[in-house]
C-alpha cells in the first residue's frame, strides 16, 4: 500500500512539473499498466526520475526557451536527491509494517509508530511536491502555466481512473 502511495506521489510530483502536456497531445495517455505515452514514446514510472529527459519533454510540450529549460532542469536536479531519499524512507516504512508480527505484544504500538511515520512521510511528499511545482511554475509564462495546469488535471483523472480500475 505504501509503495503504491509513494509511486503515486512521486508520479504526481513529476507529472505536475515535468509531463504537463503529454496527456493533451496524445489521446493514448495511458496505454497498458504503469506506462505513459507521450512524445511518441512510452515512459514507465522508473523513468520519471530522469531530470534531463523530463526537461526535454517539457521543452517540447510547453515550448520552453533555453533559459526556462536550464532553470527547470536545475530545479529538478536539486529535488531529485530529496525525492529519492523520501522514496527510500517510504519503502523502509512499508517493509517495516509488513515485517511486524501480529502476535507480538507490542504490535499495536509498533503499528501506531509506523503509521505516524508514514503520515510524516506523506506530509513531506506533499510539501516537496508543492515546493517543486511552485519553483517550476515560477519559470513559466501564464500561457504555459495554463497549459500545464490543464494537462495536469487530465493526467490526474487518468491516474485516478487507472487506480480505480475504470476504463480510459
């Protein structure tokens, strides 16, 4: 469960700032499990962490100029270690929950502690997402922001439908 949450959170962070127009430009926004189509190629969740690739995609879809591309690339590169560390911590917490022994007398308190930790990780992910989004959007023109926001809304719906098992 935590792994799915973290994957979704990481994807949401990256989608908000790096894949804003893929859905708008490609009617097949989600083909197959865990794959995104955009710019004529498939991208799986593991590839979302490549800042260079993401900046290239954003440059194409939002018509970024060189200054914007460089600034956004710097933002994504700077955020990557935080995203990776958060992902690792969340995986450790998820593994710790799975490793708990329900027969252990301390099970309830251990589960509560891990639940609190997972809540803190969720909060950190939300704050990181907001900070990266604000930093990236500060580099965009109003027209680019509008296009990115519109496409992001479509992608959120696509992720939500996929998660709920609904057809595209």
